């Protein structure tokens, strides 16, 4: 069974078709990337999978269950967690409190239970704290639980956001540009960490990323969007040498300069895709 099956989804904003009849399938415990030029519809596709948008047509199946139309919290409770291109942390809360917030969907103790002094609630509170400290250590933030999230370095904030997602005990983890703003050494560390998430925790990883070197290095499979449509899907080697993908990224340059007809690992800075508006 695939971890995720997206079947012919279409998302329209007014008269703009942001995603059109797009499909992809991600095997269990695979690392899959979604790439495409700026404005291709990647973020819209991601938001449909995570429940922020509801597609007009198509189905989204996670481990055999149709999740289309469910609220974001319901989707998280079913084991799908995500991070964001622009880091979304509770800046006025401590590092530990951010992790505890991520565990909310898995906690049996509600607000009233938290006020009661029943032994079962006290036991759960201890277990919750122990679990939160475990995730802090796992992402390399041990000993920083009392700091405010806003005081962490950029790279540490990225790790905290992933730790908060892991605290919800997902089966599928969606990473939206996890290396944005990182230097080459930090990017390599993140590549190694993404592999650890798959190998040690058995997670299925689905990511958007503009760094082509990272995508080709870490992915088991790659899906390419252009103008909201899937134009290619396959292994990194297949995708990198696909004529339609080369055309989408390099345009007429690929036709005029055959020797350049290969997607570069790092696009020139002025060709780096910027934040999508849809």
C-alpha cells in the first residue's frame, strides 16, 4: 500500500487554475520530492494534501483512507504533519512549550483533565514531558527547552519546527523547503537528518525544495509540476534528464545549447524560484 495517493486533483482560485488534474503516488517509507519552476503550483499542491485547501476535484488517499475535506487537525491526528517555508513557531513560548503544542493531537488529557489531580493525569503529564524532552534531544536541542523559541538560531528554529511535527507522531512528514536560508554545511546536515527520519523512524517524507543538488541527493522519487500539471515523475536520474523537465527549467536555452540540456544542481541566484503566491 502506498503511503499517499493523490488522484487527479484540481484547485482553482477565481479564474486561475493553480493545480490541474495532478496525480502522484508515494510508496511507504519513501523520500519523495515535488519540484517545479516558480509559480508551478507546488505550495498549492502541498496545501491540498495537508488540508489547508480543498480541491475542487480529485481524491487524496493516505494509507487507504480518503482525507480530502478533513480539517487540518483531523489530518494531523491521522498521522500527517508538516513544516512551513516560513518558519511557524510560537515565538512567545519556550522551546519545550512548542514541542508540547505539537503533541496536543495525541494527548488523551483535555483541559478539564489537566486541572484535575487524578493519578492517571499526573502519569500522563510525566509521560508527555519525557516524550517532549526526547524529541528535543533527537533533533539536537537538548538543554535548550527553557529558551524562548525566538531566541534560537535560524537553523535551530528549523529543527524545532521539525521536532514539533515529530511530536504529533506522524507516519507522513511534509517538509516545505526545509533547507531554505541554510549554508552548504547546514544543508548537508539536513540531508543526513531527513534520511535518519526515514531510516530510524520509518517515516514517509514528502518535501518541496528548490535546491536541486539536495533533491537529487536525498530523493527516492521526484514529481515535477509545471503550470499546475505533472509533467514528469521518476527517479532523480530519470527526472534530471527528462526533456520536458529541462524545457520547463531552462526554456529555449535547452534547445539552443544542447550541451547545456541538463538541470543544474544549483540554479543561478537570479533564476532561483521565489516564494509562490498560490
